[in-house]
C-alpha cells in the first residue's frame, strides 16, 4: 500500500494535526505502509528523522491562503506524478481535482453541532470543507465513534464510509514522571517547588470552557480548610471572549498561572505533578489531553460530552460543564487523596489500550476501503 499524505497544514507549534501526524505516520511505516509525506520545507527533516519519507524539491507556500491555493492547484499534479494507491488529506480539506482514491480525516463535528464555539471565519470554512469531504472522500477517518455518529446525523455520512481510528498515546513520553521531570515542569509553569496545583492543557478557546473552570476553582478553594491549589492554564492563546473577565475576578490570595504553550517534553511533568488535571470541555472530537493525562498517572476531571467518555471510560471523574458542578467535583477530588490515587491507577490501565499501532491499523483499513471503492467506481 503506497499512501501520499498531505502534511503541509501542520502549524509551526505542534498542536492537534501535527501531534496526530507525528505519531500515526511512523506507526503506519512500522505496519508496512509505504508512506510519503508532502511537507513544508521546515518540516521535511523532522519527518525524515521520524522515519517518514518526504517528497523532495516541492515548494509549498507557507501562508495559509497560499497553501490552500497550492493544495487545489499544485498538489493534484504532484499526486498524479507519484500515483499513490491512496491520497490522504489529514485535516478536513482536500484537492477537488484529485479523482483517485481519497481518505480525509475529519477531526470533529462541532462546526455543525455547536457553531458558536468557533470563529466567524473558521466555522463556515470548516463546515464547507467537511461537507465536501463527506460528499467526495472514499473514506472519512474520524477519531471517535461519537464523531462518526455526528457526521451521519448532520451530513448523512454512510457508516461504511466512516473509519473510526482512536488516537493513541506515546507511553515512552507520556508516563508517570520522575521528580526531576516534575520539578522542571513546575519551574516552566511558574510554580513553587512544592505547590499543589490544578492543571488545564489546551487552546484557550470557547469549547474548552475555561471561564467555568476558573469560577469553579475559585468556589472550590473557598471551601477548603488548607492552602488553596494554584490553577495552571497551559496552552496556546485562543479567542474566548469571557476568559479575561473570569481571570480578573479571581480573588487576591489565589494563584492563576498562564505559562502559554509549553514544549512537548514538559507536558508529562506538568500532567503527572498536578493534584488534578481538569478538562471540563463542552465537547471534543476526541480529547487527547485527557488520554495523555491518564497515561501520566493523573487524576482527571472531564465531562461526558461527545467523545470524552469514549476516552475516559470509568477511569476519570466527571462533572457537568457548569461552575457549580465543576466546583463540587474539584472539592471532592481535592479532599480525597485515596480517590485521586484510584483514578490515577485506573487511568494508567485504560490509557494503555490506546496505541498508535492500533490507530495505524485502523487507518490501513480505511485506505483499503478507499482503494476498493475507487476501483468499484472505475476511478482506479
């Protein structure tokens, strides 16, 4: 199986799609798939170091609009020259001029179910891209059954054209950290050496529900008999208009830290050192921070929205995404170290089920389906 993967949409900071490709592409190579990545010049050595071959000497514009134009007018020619068994577009969009076997990854369906979580430009763009993918792709690869169900309900995606590929976790990196890793992550976040804290990891966007987390943390701290834990909001800046007001309302005496985007190597120390990792999202296509926190032995608090229960199962604590429910759950967890220990152990066991090898195997099934469907329609 020869697969050409368009990896040109990866941002400079490795967020969602970058983390996904960094892990699934080497796993596909290990599984025997002949993977070739189309990457921007800055990323080629990175992929080659991961054991993934790259197309040489292809100039891909770095700007978003220019890259999207190249995807439509430059990528089809490169794909036609290389003649892969399948073209895989891993981030919603794909070249409309490509008529061969096509797999498109659709990461979530919230652009349709909850458009208010997205910006006025991002929402319409990704809704249009998703509609085209559902209409034209031989297979849509999705990270959770909840996402497949949402695309079926909203857009009529046939179940046999949806390939669920749960994301995995790199347990060589995401594992219970040692004292040195914890100390390094504490310093990176601005914490004192022995300071207890609640950690959040993710882009500060509306769906992450961070203002409710802040208010719930403030309320939970008011009920504690001992010193209150700090709240660390780690992740890239987003567009949550309610965030600054929630931050400004934090009482004196409580510590809220915003270290921004942290290097990947610091994340296990942060997650594993936290008293609680809180991820009270309003809905996710998967929820990779929950899985990674579980793999680090953390006690995790999240919600039962969309795909999050598919990830957490019975190994995490749940709250409704409201101030009061988050406050109650945090208060419960902060005062019960035995429960936190039980959740940490359960999380480790559950996280071990989510491997990138299994994710790669699901991708391969999707590619095989795309190739069969294309042949049946006489396009290959």
